[in-house]
């Protein structure tokens, strides 16, 4: 199972790295979670430099893909080469999620196709301009497509992907591990309540 978190220059650390940390709580043979980028290194909106673990050009080979967000998303949406890579994503055989402005990239790539989405407040008008209904909620999924709005909603996106790929118990266990001490049970219940409506209809 190969999961990729697409990470571009100007990326938001919370959106990419929270998901990376939660998804990597699963320890089983063949389970791999990687930051995938178009260049060898990418620099975050706050100057943090990361080395990629997979190439953006491998996008078709991933079993699941999360599209991260960042301050340069609108530029990326106008980059023909990068968008060509995203149009090769296939929700018929891949789980695909987007975080905040990553929703704009899915919209521009034609992957949402009328499916409503979640995004952050800054990106909201751009997603609407792309013809996508924006929901006033942190998480939404339909079939193999999911979107989340707000940096900390990356928790829900990662939990949804874990539940779909490894089961609800695995998602609950990963969430419990990262939840604040003294609040773990309530925190896990709340997180799972946000994704449960979108699991049985997948």
C-alpha cells in the first residue's frame, strides 16, 4: 500500500505533516507513506525545507493520494505540467483526498466533477469560481474522493484514509495515539464522528 502526500513549494506544514504522521502510525509490511514533490526539495511557507520521498511523476502508481495545500496553489493550478500530472489521478481505482487549497487543484484537474468540497476560507472563492460548491464543514467525502477545510481538519482526512485502507479500528488507534493526554477518548469520538457518515457509502 503506497500512499503519497503531494507537497509543493510554499506548502503548509500542518496540512502535509500532520497527515504524514498519522498515516505512518500503521506498521505493516508494504505500507508506505511518502511526500511526493515535483522537485528534489520543497520549501514550506515558513521556510522549512524537505526532501521528497517520491516523484510527482509517479502519481498513477500510488494507491492513495492526498493533495496538500500551500501559499502557491494558484500558481500551481496554472502550471500545465503539474496539472497534467494531477489529471492522471483516477478516483475509480485510487483514494484521493485534498486539504484546503488542494481542493482547488482537484477542481482544476476536473476530478471533482460536481462533487461539493471543503476548503479553507482564503481558497473558498477560487474553488467556487472553478464551479465547485463549497460546504461549510471541515470534511466531506463521496466515493473515493474526499476534501477537508482548515489546517487541523487534516486529522479527519488522514483518519478517513486510514479507515478506508486499514479499517475503523486502525484509524481509531492512530487517532488515540496522537490525541492530547486527558482528552483522548472524547477527541477520538469527535474525529470519527466527522468521517463515519462517509465510510459506509464508499
